[in-house]
C-alpha cells in the first residue's frame, strides 16, 4: 500500500477547504513557550500536521456559544456571538488566538495518547452513589483539562460537564 500524501494545512478563516485552526508555524510558536513538551519537539512536521488537523476536528465537535460566521466555511470558526474573557466581542472574521492555542495544546496530547479511544482520556473523579463515595470511579474525558481551561468561556454552558465531579 502506498503511503498517504502529507497533509497540507489550511487555516484560512471561512475557507471551504480549511482543515486546521493552527498552522504548524503557529503551533511551533505556542510550544516554544510550553515546558515539558518532548512529545511535540520529537515529532516530525508530518506528524504534527496530522494531529493539528485531528485536534481541529475534535474542536469542531464541541458545542459553542456562538454561531459560524461563514456558512460555507468548512470549520465552525470564525464565529459571531462570542465574547472573550474580558467581555469584549470576538472578531467574527478571524480565528482567535485562544482557538489556535487550544488546537496546538490538544494536538500535543494527541501525539502522546489517543484520547478519543474508548479508554483514552480516563479521568479519576470519585463518584457518589447515595451516601457512598468511591474515589476510584473514572469518567471518559477526551478533552485535556488544559484545553478545557482555555475554552471554558466560549463553550455553551461552559460545557465543562465534569467540573462539578472533579471538585467533589
């Protein structure tokens, strides 16, 4: 079987052929300031492009507060109706920096573990059944907590389904 051609990343906002929120150069800049990133620095450019496109697909599965700004765009960003952490309106014609950073961060995790696998992303949360507290219960949370922290204000209802469970 012939090898698949390398993925060419397209991060043009609103483009029907866009397949990533962060280009390799943007992800490299993000990871240059991130510690403990051996998975990233030891990966090839081809591997990095694959996980950036994959992270984008996973980001597009989230339920956002805003709506797509460009109906014909392949991706769910740019969006209108989003307000940032400082309560300023997010520009509906660009991919915001926080989305690019979330994409680069999630891509890092995808290099080390398939968090979309049935057993991927298991998080211990300690659940309650009536009066009994079991600290060994687990939930499947494919989105890394560091990505969720970046995205929390932009997801519908915070979309932090597991936050109350983690804080028990």
